């Protein structure tokens, strides 16, 4: 089996298992969220969103260590260099133990300052203890998780996926039962901590059994050159992590500080829907990340660019359909699921969708930049991105209300990362000009808008209400954008590759079923 076939096979295998796991995860998430909303209410929901965002800042202590070290693993894994792998994993282990302790200690030290983040403190008992439980869950998530990263770097992400979703489903069921029986948020959080701990212990045991090199205790220290590369990538990833957190994780904090926890709770449901759907499609990108890293060390520039354009086309296609669905179905779904009081202003919802689309169209560039070790080339980009986001969000939030905070996210992204990330990749990764991609980007946006307008017009004629009307609109939202993309790009090389790959997968599934029969 050649390397290209192996990469495709591993990516498809990872994707298949990831999608199955995500389906189970989606069902579990919505059952838990529904029980949460109806039993505990909107203030608890807002508190959940706020604490989650506060703790995302603590993840800065991770400094991008994971991404940097995984990048350093691609080459020794491809060359089967066990000695170098043991050295890198020793550094990985020590770094994550320290990081977990820092997250816990710094998190706990913020307890006395929770009033700063909440304008009107809700009547929820034991808020500080609840926060400490969140901190504990965040801290222990680092212990043993480095072994999961090693499995993924070996293009075996489906192992990590299976392990994670099995425990998520089990503990989600337990959380639902605990809410129904006890109505106690603390019991709910303790179960969440147990899920994190057992998941990490389990994947650690699996990794040790599958890869004996991970059990080497007395590995030598890394050479200075490798340490220098990791250090450069860590510093760059830190800057990108700061930018990403400030841009995408401050919305809840600003909403809570400038308005109240109620709006945070409402927004968190929209965030859940986006993160759930994004999580499903992200399985595709997660499944190919290690393969892109392998591609970098084993293929020429021309072939790398061909694969890039194919992945970018898939990126555009999948997320354009998602954006159209969100734009049209957000309101009717929230209305049917939770009720009118949880429906957000339409203009706010529109900017939530715009920010989602801008963010996800960056994924291909981010994957390649990470796999190629190019993060240091634009490590200062998050500084202006963060400054613009905070400044515009606060000013526009005071002028226009909650929608101003979402507009701040849009403006900061468009002025910085949208064009910087692909420019760096093409200049330093492909040794090529970005002109062709710029034209394609504008073209893709135009096609997505065309699909959205046509779909909106067609769905406006649906006369049915309730779940029947929603299902009809959902079918329309899935059919029309896919049909438009297929019609416009049916003759392109990217479409032909995707079609060939899809038919090959179906053929393998069909043959396997015949053999079983």
C-alpha cells in the first residue's frame, strides 16, 4: 500500500468512526441540555456559559504546547524513530502535568473575584463551590491527555473518538437521571468530573498497550535543535490561542458584564447548536490533520497544493450548507425546542451565523499552517485582532446592545486572520502567490450567498407550522444548497475527486456487506 492510499484510508477510517460517535454525542448533548433548561432554568444555563468562557482563558497556560509537540512528532513517527518519540513524549508528559496544576491553582485563586464578571449576581447557592468544580474538571483534563494526542498523530484518531464518546454517552445518561431525581447542579458537575477523569485514564491505558514506546520511563532529554523548534511553535501558538480566546470566548463574559446572565443563557443555546454541528464536521478535519502532517514530509509542493484545494473545497461545501441551515432554521428550532423566551433577536442571530461562517472557512488554512509549522510566521497577528475585537465589541455593545458584541467579532476577523493565514501558507508553505485563492474565496462566498437567498425564498412558501413545517424546511435547506454547489462545480477537479472518493467509500461498504452476507 503506497503512502497516499494509506493516508486516505486512515482519514476515511477516522472519519467514519468519528461520525458515528458524534451522532451519539449529539443525542446525549440535547437530552442533557433539555433536562438542564427545564429543571434548572436560564440562570444556571447562563452561569454554565460564563464559567466555561472564564476557564477558556485559563487554558492559555497550555501555551499551545500540545499543537507544537504533536507537530514535532510527525517526522519521527513517519521514520519510526522510537528513541526520538520517547524523548518528545517525556517532554509532553512533564509539560501537561505542570499545566494541569497551573490551571487548578490559578483558577481557584480567581474565586474571590467572580463578582467582577457578573453584573447582577443571581440567587444561586454555592456559586464559588460550583466554580471550583469547573476548575477541577478543567485541570484534570490535562492529565494523561497527551497520550491521546500521540494516538491522533499516528493517524488513529478513531481510537480516541470511540473512547471519548462511549464515556460521554454513559455519563450524559447519568447526568440526566441525576437532574430528574435530585435537581442538584453540584451532583451534575461531579459526574462531569468523573467522566473527564475516567475518559483520560482509559485512553492512557489503551495508548500504553498499543504503543509500548509510551511506557519508556527513562527517556533521554531532547536535543537543543528540537527544543528550539518546539519553543518557537509554543510561543506562536500562545499568541494564536490568546487571539482565538479573546475573539471567540469573550462574548459570554461581555454579555454577562454589560447586560445579564439571562442573555448569556439564551446565547449559549445558539452556541450549543453551532458547536454540535461544527463538532460533527470537524471530525473530517480532525481525521485528516495527521495525514496532512505526513503529506508535508512525503510529497512535493505541487501535490500538496492539489490536496489543499480539494480540502478547501470540501471545507467550503460542508460549512456553506451548515450556514444556510443555521440562518433559516435557528429561530423555528429554538422556538419548538425551548420556547419563545429562548429565541434571540434575528439580527443578533444573523451575526452569529456570519461569525460562524468566517471562523469555519479558516479551518483548512489553520490545519496546513499547523502541520507545516508556520504559526511563528504570523504569531503577532492575534494582537491587533484582539484589540480590535474588544474595543469594537465594547463600543458597539454600548451603542447597539448585544448585537454590537457580535459585530465586534466579525470586524476583527475580517481585518486580520481572514487574509493573513492563507497569505502565510501560500508564501512560506507552497512558495506560491495567493491570487488564485483570493479569487476562489470571493467566488465561494458568492455561491454561498446565492444558495442562501434561493433557499430562503423557497422556505418562505412552506405553509405548515410545528415540527412538520420544520422538517420540510430542513429538507429544503439540505437539498437546495447541495444541488447548487454540485451544479456549479460538477466539472471542477475538486468535485471530481470528492465524487470519486465518495463512490469508493460506498463501494467498500457495499462489498463488506456482501461478504458478511
